[in-house]
C-alpha cells in the first residue's frame, strides 16, 4: 500500500481526497490545524517544521505522495502565509522522503483566481522565497483595502513556483511529478459563506463562469488530484490543470 500525506485533510477537498485514498487502500497521513493525524499551523515556519517532522516520523522517512490542499481565502495576508509559504515549506520539507519512494508523486491546489489581477510585489517576493518581504508587501496591500488581491496573488505565485521547480533535478530529476489542479468554484466550507448571499452568487457566476455543469463538488477535484499522485502518472509534470467547468477557457479565450 502507498502512504500519502494530505494537508487540509479536515475539510472540503482535502477531506474528500483523504477518503478516496483510504477507500482505495492507501494509508493517509492527514495534516491540518485540528482533527488530523498531524496537527500543525502551516501559516508559520515553526508549524511547517513540526508538520514535516511529524509526517516524516509517521511515514518512516518514505512517502509515496504529498497533496497540499490546505488553504485560506480571506482578505488578509493569511493566503500568502498558508497558500504559498505553507505549501512550499511542506513540499520542500517532505521532498527527500518522496525521493526515497519507488513512484513518488506530488500535487498542489491552485485556483482559477490565479488568472485574476495580482499584486506584483507580493508575487515577486514569494518567488524569491523571501517570506518577511512578501508579508511586508502583503500587509501594505491589506492595509490599503485591496486584501482581496492576496488570494489570487498567493495562487499565482504557487502556480509559478510549481512550474519552475517541477523540472529541476530535485523534482523531475528525482522522478517526482509535481502538478496543480486549479478549480473554479467548489462547494466546500470555504465557499459556503458566498452562497448565503444571492447577490454574491451572481457576482461569482460572472467572475468564474462555469458553462460545463456549474459549481463543482469536492469529489471531482479530489479525483483529479488522485490521478496526479497515482503511479499511472509517469509523464505529466509542471502543469496547472483547470478543473473549472470551462472557466479558464472562457476567461482567457482560445488563444493557445
Ligand atoms: P476548506 O476550508 O473546506 O478546507 C481547507 C482546510 O485547510 C481546512 O481544514 C483548514 O483547517 C485547513 N487549513 C487552513 N489554514 C491552515 C493552516 N494554517 N494550517 C493547516 N491547515 C490549515 O477549503 P477547500 O475548499 O477544501 O479548499 C482546499 C483548497 O482548494 C484550498 O487551497 C483552496 O484555496 C482551494 N480552492 C478552493 C476553491 C473553492 O471554491 N472551495 C476554489 C479554488 C481553489
């Protein structure tokens, strides 16, 4: 049986994926703030370090897969800390254990919002892996009332980081595919508050048009992640795969 670490395992996409993996016989090491095998706060360096140490300990130093689902979508600097540095810290920390496995795989969760306007300074500092500078830039954005840009910024930076490192000796060279699933709107506790407001639902339908079957359930996102980290995926890496009901094709158009 394979052992897969899943962050964000206590809710939504991560919880659904953990269930699917267990159903197919895998051992899952769930990582989350609470209700998880490994309880840790991925928004801060100490929390990431303890998440990595405990996961490695439970896995016995060898991991077949890592899927980083944990994320937040508020209008503060938290998306930068959790969605970017939390994911990068976890993947970097667990990578040696992946490299020790026979068919290691890794995946992250991006977002259609990574295609929306972003704050360039925040994205640049993220890609420089300079967390204090990224937090300083994000704090400025939050204080000037544009905190809503920080979620797209975090997801854009994550997608760019993923594409960059996926083809390096540490990942591709070590036989570890690394990809992202970018959902549109998914019906989970994260998006639930948006559905309490009729006006908001209309805004969302405009911002994220999903002509194919509308808003998605978490299981379809989990299925795609499950394939990415399965042994069957021997040659797909560095890809951002939109599982978004067609939103990316609508928003970006048919250029390439
Ligand atoms: P969710 O809110 O249901 O689950 C997220 C999980 O991450 C929660 O269990 C939460 O405790 C955990 N988490 C948050 N901060 C953490 C921290 N500091 N340390 C450890 N764990 C932490 O959300 P959902 O919808 O399942 O989201 C999963 C991923 O999918 C996220 O990365 C999100 O940005 C992404 N996504 C979600 C969309 C949606 O419409 N729901 C759309 C596009 C992307």
